[in-house]
């Protein structure tokens, strides 16, 4: 067995080794740390992980690339498992309203919010959407992200726009080093023309959109914004159950603003994740723990909305809910591609330990996308997606916030940055 790439003398090698399943409770602090670590890669696969020197059965030659990890921290590639990557336009014009304390649902009622993004996305060409999203992916990659989930949801009633978003994501997955997993989210908002008859729009999603998305193979997941003034519990249930019948794995935007019961619904349906959960009830959390639903938390959104309310990460972990973290990158409520900043928010604001944070953006992030057999930890047989941080330890990455600590990103065994 010959190595094409070797990272040696790694001061802090964070492997996250263990079972390929979501980590819960105390497990989220068990990060598989190796000091003076070494990793060998053959092509796009990890072939050895250990301490000290390579064993005799791993061969090297003049073509083997060696990287010195002295003074560095190495982790699995980071996974951003909740983004609205493909969209047109921007919404900086809403900043003045936010500064005056206008809430998101009120901005939405005034024709702002998602409605303005829907208009901009409809007017943008395929190439314009592609270039804009590619620029964001480049930024994400520079911060150590190697896998991204991308939702549709800015076409809403215009199904051609929904398809265009997912087709852009598919093309970027083919072209860009970052792996992209798509989610169909036609149920992102009620179109203005259906405000007085939302059930009609729900029927369109179920009877027309979901079957076509499944037929074209454009998405792995189906998501719904279950929230007061958007989709009710029963409407969300109908859409997600319909998605399941067509092979789309359910996800849900749950209890972001109001305690509607989205966490309980996620447990009832068997969602792979329930996202946001700022207003989730303790009963909902317990139900999620019982059904092993991953809580995908998005502290950047709470920070940007300045609501003063954040998901109760400590309570979720104590109850036994597996936690992942994501940027929620989108043009309105969280316009940032910086997952490292989100990691710091999770620790400084939601009181997650650095160990819990790195677990949330690696192995638990992989589990939230159903990719845990290939990604999320540094172990033999997994894809060679790694990040070399110019930082002496994990605590430093979280503590020294707001900057990019990445020195190199290795994607599929290739040094990208």
C-alpha cells in the first residue's frame, strides 16, 4: 500500500474516530485526539491514521507529497449542513429596518424578506446564479468546508425557478471541489397569490413538484419552513410525508420563532434533522432524543436577527439529542459563509465546549446528511477530506474568533489551499 500524501508531525490530530452514527451527550466531547499524529492518503482515501511514524506496510516514494504538521491542528473537513446556497440578489436594504427592531415576520409582510429574494432569483440567469454560488463556495472552502447542503426555495410557486436552483447546485457539485447535497424546499413560504388559500399551494407541492423533483433526481431531502404565518404543523406533515413516499428524506425548519411544535413533528415523522429550534419545547427535545433526530443549530441566524434568543444547545445535549451546527448561509437572515465564526458563536453564546463544536461540524454534520460512512472523521477507508489549521490546539480556533485559521484544505486527497 503506497501513500500519495502524508501529513506528519501533527501536533494535534482530531480524528473523531468511532462508530458511524450521531454522537450524543458525553460522546460529543470524545474527539479522538492524537498528539504527534500522522495521516497517510492514497488518492482520495485515508489509508493510515496513527501516532509517530508510518508503519512498514505503508510505502512512500519520490512522488509522495509530505506536509509537516508541526504546531498545527488537523481535523476532518468541515460540513455545512444547512445553507440556501443558490439565490439571486442581496438584502442589505433590510438592515435599516432590522436596526429599528422590525421583526423578520413583519419584514415579510411588507413584501421584503424572502419575497424580494424570490424576485431576484427568478430574474437571474442560470449562469448568474452559478457564478454567485461558486463565489460563495470558494469562500466556504477557504474556511475549511468540504461538504455543503444546498436548499432550493426561492422559486416557490414558480417551479421552473426551483428546478433551476437545484440544477445549478447539481452542476456546481460536478465542477467544484466541495461536495454539494441538494434539498428541495418548495415549501419555503406561502406565495402571495395563495395567501387566502394555502391548502391549494400545499396540493401543488405534493401533486406536482415533489414527483418531478424525485423523477429528475435533483434532491436527496425535502424541507419545510414550519412556522406561524408560513406552513402549519398539519401542512408540514402532509408535505414531508409526501416527500417520503417519493424517496426524499425529511428535514424541517422547526420552532425558529414561535413554539409551534415542530420538534415534536420532526420526531413523529422521523426527520433526519430538525433545524433552528430556538423556541422548541422541552417535550419536543425529549421526543427528538427518543427518535434520534439531529438538532441542526444555526446561531448565526439568531445573532444576525438580534432577537436575543438562541437555541438551547446545553439542554439539547443534556437530554441526549445529537447536535450539528451550520451557517444557514442565505441572503436575508444570515448572510455569512464563515463556518468558523459560527463555531465561535456556538461556544461563546450557546456555551458548547470546543470538543462539542468540532463534533457538531464534522461527524454529526455528516450524519445530518446521511454521509457518515464516507465523511466526518479521519479514519482508514474514509474520504481524504481534511483541514490543517495554523493553530496550536482546538481551543485556540474557537477562542481567537473572527479570523480564518485555515492553512490548507485537503479535498479528495488533493491540497486545495
